[in-house]
């Protein structure tokens, strides 16, 4: 699945209102800086976090999987400004796991994308739209986003505790024009949801030993699943996008999440979005101490 840009261009300037949220098509964002970073993880442990038997970790040639962190400072959108902190596992979609490497070359055939484990955002209206319409696991949290000449950082606190902090060194490579579409998988209401986003930007990229990043996991129970993944202390790559232009497709696909045994009631159903407001108010910035980064003792 990829974003139908021809349809989005055709709809440009038309109006929509979904769950009370007004949109002018397309559902886009402008002038929004983003950081991306990938860390190696244990693929078998990652598989245990993926639902239903039809989403599988993307495997590198060494057999490891990939944890993606993507933090976007959305500055211009239909629902105001907010930060979005995505924690996801690179994945494929199908009856069985895909071979290594091929899913990166044949993305459509293998349903290559990312399964989003956690998606804190700054505002309640973003939760209302992202979860209620696209099935994304959004929830409001304390977030910040800091940019300097040498470093970009973002911290995510929940209920007064550190959840995740990421710091990347700004890659010194020249900006490479980038135009890509990506599939996002999530679970909501007992269904696997797939949406797609397309974006354009100039990307500054660092790979391997040239990539510098530090990942901190805090005491929040929300991040306990990440502790099972054997996350590498050093990143596989870092990407800095000083300004992105994105389109979130309004087309969504979904499938029932199934199991060999009867399933327990879902933790979050449609009732979790019914009473959400249209507030664009941010919570206070995070201030929990972050301690040492993963792998810091080995560096």
C-alpha cells in the first residue's frame, strides 16, 4: 500500500469533517523538522510483540531486526502544532516471515513498513484524530523537541516518569532530496490497521560508525516491552530532516487480529476516543532525569 498521490492532488482544496475534526484536503503537514534513527534488536523478541501472526519483523542479513524511532515536530497541520514520538518495529505483512533484504527492495510485494508500538503526542485533538480515524496508538504525554547545530533531542515523559529520550548527532552529509511513501501498521479495537504517509524533504544521513545517537529508557511501565528487545547500544543509522512536507492518506485498510485460542477483551476499544476533546493544549515539558544511555558503559 502506498499513498495515492494522484487522488490526493485531485482532492486538494476540498473539505472534510470526520469525528468532528475539520480537514482541508489533503491531510498534510508543512515545515516540520523530523529525526529518525534505527537500532538493531533481537528479531525473535520483536516477533513476540507483533500481533495476529501476519506481521513479522523485517530481518537484516545478520538475523537482527530494527527498532525505528521517528520524532516529528509538526508545526503546520489541520489540527495545530504538536510533537509526535513514534516507537516502531520494521516489519513485513503476509502469511509468513519474509527473507532478509528482499523486503527493502520489493516493498509492495512484502507489505514492508513499520509496526507502531507506541505513539505519544502533545495534544488531545491529535489523539482523537490519529486513534479514532487511523487506529494509531496515540496518547497524550509530556514531550519536547530541541534543535542545535550539533544535536537534535526529544524526550517523552509519562505520569512524571521518563519513558524514552533520544539524542542524535546532526549528520554532516549534504542534504539528499528524498521523496518516499511508508506503510504504518497499528492495532486498535481488535483490528490490524494499515495507513500510509508520503513525505518530501532534504535528508542528512549517517550510517554505521558515522552515525551518533544515544537512547535512554526510563522507569515508565509503558516502555517495559522495549526492555525485552536487546536493543543495540549504537545506532544503525541516523537521519535529520530539517523541514518535511508530508501527506497522510485518508485511505485505510484493516484486518481482524486472530489467534489460535480465544482472545481476551481488547485493552482499548472505541470507548477510549468517544470523550476526547478538540483541545490543542500541550502538557508541561518533560523534566524527568534520564540517567545513562543504552550501551554507554560499553562505549
